[in-house]
């Protein structure tokens, strides 16, 4: 047990991205990193990234190579685990991050594929859940272009294959996958395919992998069958080099035979590996390590792997202004960066939690626009619901205006991507880097661009906290901080301020 007495005013960040809205942590917060990276109200599930790292506003950090449990008390932090390291790297949160990063998860010098940042990403999930076909995918791309949206990375989601673990195109749905991908490439799209570590039982793939001992075993030594959101499946053992070699062989064939650019590596959540012969965190980390082979990648769950060239997306969000919806985007994007994942992406614009989106029915158009505005100034932007299908002309124009703003700031974003690859520093940075520890509704892109998106329906103005210095606002004003200002907003405005 490590008991850390807080220094004057010292506060702590880190651990699990799902706790972003609770950072810096107040008394009573507890997290067992070996058990879950899940939402605070549902810790039995693990929707996002986590790491054995805590950072303080006083420049201290705590690290272990293994998961630990921590609890925040009144004036102290209690940490239980093995081989815990407590050290100081300076006097600020930024110092703590830089010190921990350099020592324990140094930058790789590489970033994910440039195309993941330069154009929007388009995911077929909400528009055709479980039913993608070649004609539908080509139609989806055509609707993107007909709407005047730029091409980008197109992700074909669940059920493009005949079964889980059988990673080849279902020729009944995709009769000419090479021709489809060639056509998408001609239109300016890159193409990624969704996959999971699961293997459908009673399939030829299952029988082959089980015979070769490449499936996760439970503590009794039997092949583990896990309940996940699409049913029951066995799980590929990515901690076994032979299992990874098999996976790479399947995926490399898709690249060589059909021109696939990369893959969305879904699942990997800790709870799928409980009760198996290895620690859940080791399986989760191995799944991410296997995906690093492909510059076009995406992960939603990850253990450690900070500083690596991995695109990390937030977990599926409901179409809600509060709670786990819109209000969680900025705190969780910040939390991703603070545990070493600089290459961050919000969930799909408008929300990607399929059951919640289905229950909601009609799209809240203002919500969709405000979500798109946050995504437009994040490192990556991803759509699934097509704006032109659900928005009227006024709200469509506001989404296009957000993408136009992104285009003007893209040189800065790409510079920050390169900087993150070289240094490990977050692209999305918290206001706590400037000492404003309890401001989690605005963020910094790098050190010099402050972004304060509109987060509430019907807003006519936005309160913004400016750090010290002179700031040039997007509306032409020049302002001096530190100051708290109120600035007018309309549907198309994303308040942002560049350091003068």
C-alpha cells in the first residue's frame, strides 16, 4: 500500500478514460484498474482506454507496470499494487505527464495514417447496422459526395464477413470486394474493415484455432466462451505469438487481395477476459499491440500502449446533451491524452450507441450540430449518420461550416500530430495545464489554440475562461487574460481563440 499525502492544493488525474468527467478526482473516488475501465455508474463493463498512471497538479506521478487500485481520500491518495513508482518531474500537471511519458511510455516517433486526420471518417454502423452490402456501401459513399462532403476514411462495420473470426468477405453480400474498394479509392476514400477478437463457435475457423491451441482458455483449461453484445463466442489469444501470426495472415490477405487499407479493432474490453488463464489487462494490451502493424487502425478499448501510433476512439455515446453524451466528450478526450493517447477521436457524430440512437427516433438537429463542432476541432472527426439524411438546410450548413473551420485549422492539427509523435504530448490538452483544474468544458489544441464549444441547447452566449496572455478570437476580438468573458454564439459559431 502506498499512501500519498497531498501537497497544498494537489489534485490527481489518470487511470481510466471513463472517469474523465470526475477528473481531478475528489474524495471518495475509487478505481480498480485490474477489474474495469468502465463507466463510474457501471464499472462491471469496460468501454474505453486505461493505464496504470496517475498524474498530479504538483508535478508528481504514480506508475506501475501492473494494474493497481487507487482511492482518493481527504488529503491523501491510497494506492494498492505491485512495484509502484512515485516520483516528481516538476511542479505542474504538464511536467508530471512529460516525466512519466519519457520514462515509461516514450513516443514511438510515428502517428497513425495521415488520412485519419486530414479527411472526415465515415462509419457505416448507424446507417446499416449488421446489414452492410456492396451496393449499400457504394451508395453510402455516393451520398457523402453528393452532399458536398469531402471523401475520407470509410469504415465498413459489423457483418461484412460470413462469421466472427472468419475474416473474409461474405460473397453473398460483397460479390466483388476488390472492384468495390477500387471504386472507393478512385473516389478518394480509404477503406477500413471492422473486426473483433471473437470467433464464432462451431465454425471451421473455431475448429482450426482450437485444434492449434490459439483460443483463450478459462481457468479450468477449457476453451472460454464469452457473452458479448452479439452473442456467444470464443476469443482469439493475442498473447500467443502464433495467434497473432494467424490474425496478421488473415488481415494481410485482405490488404493484398482486395486493397483494404486497415482495420477497426473493436472490443478487447477487460471483462471479456475475466476468469481466463491470463490477466485481462494483458489480453487487452496484446490486442492493441497486434493492431499496431497497420497504420490505418482504430481502438475503443486499450490497456497501456501510450505513445504508440494508435488511433483511440471514445466509447459509443447516446444522443444526450448530458451525462455520458455530449457533456462527456471534452473530459474524456482530455483523459485520453493524459494517459498517453494523443491520437484521439470522439464517438461518431450524433452518437454511436445504436440502441440509444434507435430509441431516440428523430435526430435532435441542434445536438447533432454541436456534436459535429466538437468533433471538427478534435484530432479526428467521424460520422456515421449522414447529415443530409437527418438535417434541414440550416443545420446542414452549420455542419459544413464546422468542417470548413477544421480545414482552416488543419495545418495546426497536423503539426500537433507530428509533435505528439515526436514528444508524446497530448494534442487535446486540459485547462489544468494552465492551473484551471476545474474547467472541463473547454480545451486547448496544443499550447496556443483555446476551443470553447457550445454544450447546451438554445445557447445565445458562451462563458469562456481565458488563460493569461493576449488571445485573438474567431470573431475578430483581441482579448487579454486571465479573464472570464461572455461571448455571443449562433448555430454556426465554434468559439476559439488563438494566442496572440
